[in-house]
């Protein structure tokens, strides 16, 4: 079973590949700030399935969530900080390699990134889709490296 370094590396490679494909077919124009956010989400997606164990990946994931939460609070985005907190607690209710290592969790866990902004702020799905896809890409890379498919 790969460690957190392999999962982080795999997510970066997968994220860059997906980004290059989208740029190449004209579906995405590179914005450096957004690319940084997308890569962070990709890495968080890759670390998420293993945060139900005591590991370096878990500490990295929660450190990233803490920084993201503090940034949201700094920018007075309290609702998003609360939603992020709820998402971060989900793995604590299952055993290792339980629901967090399934293909359906890969699609459902990041779903709040699409649904909440749509219903709370009325944002369009195309605006939100890159963030969702970044997390799913990282998650997919984790499951692929763990040979879950």
C-alpha cells in the first residue's frame, strides 16, 4: 500500500495531466492562482481516503484543511468554513478502507463543492466544476494507486 508521498506525487501527476488535456482541447485557460488552488484540492483529494488512520497523510490533510479554514475565516466566509469542517469530520465515522476507498465516495465526497455554492450563492455549475474535478482527480489517483479498481 503506497504511503502519503506516493499519493501526493500521484495526485500532482494526475492533476497536471488532466489540466494539460483540458488546456489542449480548449476547455480551460490557465490562471496561475486558480491552478494553485486546483492542485491543492487535487492533493487533498488524494489524501482524503487515508485520513481515517493515524498517518502522516492524515496530518497533512488536516493541516491543509486548517489553513483553508483560517483563510475562509479571514475572508469572512464563515459558511464555507463550517461546511469544510463538516466535510473534514466524515472519515471519523468509519473504519479504514471502508467507504472512503470506494468509487462512489470519490464522486459524492466532493459533491458539496458543486451543490452548496449553487444553492447558497446561486453560482453556476461550470464555474464550480474545475474545483470538483480537481478533488475527484486526486481521489481517483489514490484509489488507482491502491489498486481499488
